[in-house]
């Protein structure tokens, strides 16, 4: 019998981590726009989270950062000359264009791809589709390198599809709007695709203040590409009230693992119909659905604490634990819920681990945003790049690299200086060697979205 494991792939936070405020509808991103960021601290916090998950006995791997700056983006936007001249001209027109070219948002690899394990698909193959992230310029530019990187990481063990055609009709935000339910990692699962917009049913019932990023058409396209049986794929609409509260992805308002779903009462439109459909599809396995009411945790506090963006993980003894951001410990309402779940006899959660990922949180990404879940046969791990498998030794190596090459702080004005690009080039060249990924950046020419 094939033994399956769920591998956590965490994004290594890049050296240009900054607060650009480019993500409309992401409350934390907009709140901290143009404040001073701390790239070194951000990367070390991310590595400490990886180490904590690794020490829980869960397979943990590292995803290298995308190459930045993306000079090709500025060229495509009509800015010519030296890089410094491009920066000067772009800044004069709109500083947001410069900030986008330096964006380090690829750190949130929950948006990197949608993943369907072989146990779910008709062709018995692991499928990955890189997200096109068509809703925002600074993230749209990630799709091409994500495709290239996924092919390097999984080309021997998976079908890596190209991103969906870029455009609002097929806007796809990746695993942040995708959940998988199964009694064990290796059992055939039920995959849930959460969308915010359905262009076929009119726009009258959508959010009023913030955009809905994921489209139903994109979800349907991925279901078809991944060869998911209809009875194992469920589409559900995100509640517009949640989107208007700053819930730009489903993983900000719901978390799942195995047969457990923890969700806010405003996570889904037609929640009861969705839950009934999920229970029937999951049978004979039994769904444990834990609803958090607005009274227990108001939407604004769900967003500020990022309770639902915690990682819900299965341990070797079959129990589950939660890796939560430190903000949840400081939220009276969020901590009360976490304590209640650990104490409950009907919820298989044995412990909560609080971790400081504040630099990421202030830009709108918690623990779950920083990782991509990939369920795969344990025997297939030998086909993955061994240099990316997390260990205490790799933690020490990457921490030293960060300490050597990352700035302690970055201000918005720092992004106007082309000399920063020289620093980044040296850092990424060193990283290729440390991760034994020759040509990772040299063989890829960054292009415009």
C-alpha cells in the first residue's frame, strides 16, 4: 500500500521585502503601506517557522524567492535607458510601478499554485497549476517564474500545467482558495474550490467595497485540467460580506485538514448547502465542521488576528496541532477559541504553537500564506531536490546567508536606487550555490506579466 505524506513548502522571504501597499482589499497591506520594513527579520522569522514545523516531524521544504527586481516589467511599461533611468522615470510617473518591480510577494507560496494529489485525479498523477494572479500587477508577474520553478521542483513526479490565460475572466489565486478533505492523506479526497466572482450570474450580489479576486471560471478550468471526478470537486462562493471586511482569500476566513473544517459564519455564501454537499461527498468519512460565529470572533478581529490563516497539521500520532501567529495569543477572542478547541473531546486538536511572523503579517500574510501543501507518495520524496529539504543544518546555512546579504531595513526611497539590484544579484548567486540549484536565476530571464 502506498504511503502518502503532506509536504509543507515554505517560501523563503526575499531580500526586497517591503511594504508597498499594492494589494487593494488586503487590510494589513494597506494599513502598513510605505512604512519601514525589515527584510532580515522577516526572512529569519520565516525560517524559524519552518524549523518549528520541521521539529514537529512534518516534512518541510524550502521554496527559493523569485528574482527581483523585475526590470522587464518597467521596460514593458515603456521606460527605457539604464536601470537607474528606468527607476527615475517610473517613480516620476507612479511610484507604485517601482514598488511592483521590487515586490517580494512570491514569499506567500499559498498563492503559487493549486495542487491535486494523485489519489484524487483520474490519471493517478500529481497535478499542479501555477496561479496567474491576474487581479494585481505586482503578483501577476510571478506566474511565469512560478511555472518554471515548479517544473524544476516537481517535473519528475508531477504534471505541471501552465498558468491559466491571464485575464480577469480566469483570475486564479492558487491554493489560498482551495481546500482538500480526506480521511488520510492517501485516501481519495474531496477538493473544494472557493471563488468570489461568477461572471455568469450577474454582479448584483458581489462585494461592494473590495474586489473579488478568484473567479468560478478559473476554478472550473483547474478542475478539468487536473482531471478531478465531478463528485470529488465542489465549488462554493465566498461570502461578499467577508470580502468587504478584508478577506481577500478563503484561507483568511477558513482552515481545513483531513476531515476537519474550521470556518467563520461569514466564510461562505449558502454555507449550509455547501456543508451538506461536502458531507455527502466525503462519506463514509465524517466531517468535523467547527463554526466560529460573528459574536465569538467579529470579522475585523478575524482579519487582524489571522486566526484562520493558521496552519492546521496532522502529527505522526494522528492528532492535529495548530501553528498560529503570535497575534492570536494577544487576541482575547482568538485565544479563547484556540483554547476551547484543544480542550474539546470532539475536535482532534492537541496543541497550539504560537510563532512570530510579524513582518509577514504586517504585509497581509500569516503562517498559512507562507506555505504550499503538497500531498504525495512518501517514496516520491527522493525525486525532489534534496538540497531543499529542511533540516537544522539548512536552517543554520540559510540564516547565515540572510544575515550576510539582507538589509536590516528598507524604506520606500531605498527602492529608487539601482545599487540595491547589485546587492540582490550577489545574494541570489550565493543562494544558487547554497541550495545546489545551479542556474536557477541565471537560466531564467525575468519577463513582464
